[in-house]
C-alpha cells in the first residue's frame, strides 16, 4: 500500500521533536520521536493519492496487479516500435500515451474518498496498531472491504517477472532437450 510505503520512507529517521511552548522557557518542552508523531502521519498522508497517478494499467495481466507502477509490456513494445521509426496509430495522440488513464484517475478519486471516509481508522491504526497489525488487513480487510470480497488483497499476481522466469525455464529446458537429442544422434 502506498501509505505503508510512505511511512517506511519517513520512518528511517531517529529525529526527536520538541513540542509545546512556554512563555518563560522555564518548563522543558516535551520530546516526541518523529517516528511516532502526528506530524509524520500528516506528512505521509499529504498527496498520498497523487502517487496513484504513477500507476499504469497492464492489460496483459488479468488480476489486481494490472494496476501497478511502471510501463506496461504493451506500451514498452509500442514505444520501441516508434523509436525504430514505425508509425503506430492508437487513436490517441502520442503525447497522451504516458498520461494516466481514466481508470487510474478514478482510482485516485477512490483513494481520496477512502482517506476522507476512514481518516479516524487510519489514525487509530497509526497510533495504536502500527507494527502490530498490517495496515492492509486493519484498514482494507477489516473496515473498507468488511462486507465485500477481499480476495484481491491476497493475490500474488503476474507481475511479468513470473512470466519471464517461466520463459527462461522453458528456454533452458528446450536447450537441454536439444543437447540430449544431439548427443543421442552423435552416439
């Protein structure tokens, strides 16, 4: 999840914040670890849904991982063809190829709605359950999708890497089979 990734990014610091104020500076200010501060949560939530716009649709995948970061294999291929001088006509201007699709901007809107509707749940998790219960389970399975099917959260998915590994294994097996055939022919 984007929020957990953002919290991981900001949680590596050991900074200590001094909070509070006093008029005569006699009373010491309270010290709070940044890692457990409300400031860190607020900074992490700021523009978190904008990160959704970094995602693309990978239409070659048929599970929930079709929404993931990085250029889809289809668009990598199309960009490669254009780079080689092939004229590719998709019905949309070339300049818009890498812009977020309607589906991605819809996900961003859904993210913003979820943050607004579950702000108190996120705060509850951050201050009381962080490090004990995964945010995905606490927020998504137990609150947002409580009456819906949450099996999509458990998908490992085909990220393209699996497909490449399978292809390599097939190629390797094919090469080994060919070597066996050649050695049999030599005998």
